[in-house]
């Protein structure tokens, strides 16, 4: 059961972050202020209500599954998780909530776009970290082979 929970959480979390990022970029480029406000509202509810449990499920089930495992890949995943959690809880969630409030109030000023920029940087950073954890998890499961580095080949 922990493997299934880990797979589901590990699939849903990056999909949510990628969806939030891509939809934000598209609505900012091509949408009205009303569309931005609607999107920000959807990101908070139901978006965060899907994303936060998915990340928590992936992280906690991953910690459970790693209790019996050792190695470089496990260590790398464990080192990334606190950063992913902190970036999500201390940067992305507050940004989403503040941006939703400001957009709902029609306050599209410099502060809105500064926070929006922070969110548009932090989201892909988390997505990259989650992607690295996915890659290492697939390697641990034997579903992804490690490519030999160019320096290890003999000419």
C-alpha cells in the first residue's frame, strides 16, 4: 500500500505544479484580469487541497519506504525533500493565497507582479526537485537505467 500511495502522490504533485505554472503563464499572457482572478481562486481551491495532500503522501510514504533502503539515491531523495516541503509551504502556498486575495480584489499592482514572479520561479524549482526525485526513484526501482558518464568511458 505505501508503494501505491507513493506512486499516486508522486504523480499528482508534479502534475499540479506544472498545471498551476503553465496555466498562470498562459492566463497572464492571453487572459483578462477576471481570468487571472478566476485562475488564482482555482489554484487555491481546489488546487492546494489536491497538491498539499499529494506532496505529504509522497513524502511520508517515501520516508516509510526508505527505512529499509540505503544508498546514494535514497540519500539524495531524502536531502531534497525538506527543500521541496519548505519551498512549497513557505513560498508557494503563501504566494498562491496572497495572489488569490489581491486578484480577487482587483489589485494588479507592482506588488502582485513581484509576488507572481517569485511564484513563477519557485514553482519550476520545486518541479525540478520533484523530477529529480522521480528520476532517482525510477532508478532505484530498476525502471530507469543510469547512463554512464562520458568521463568513465575508455577511448
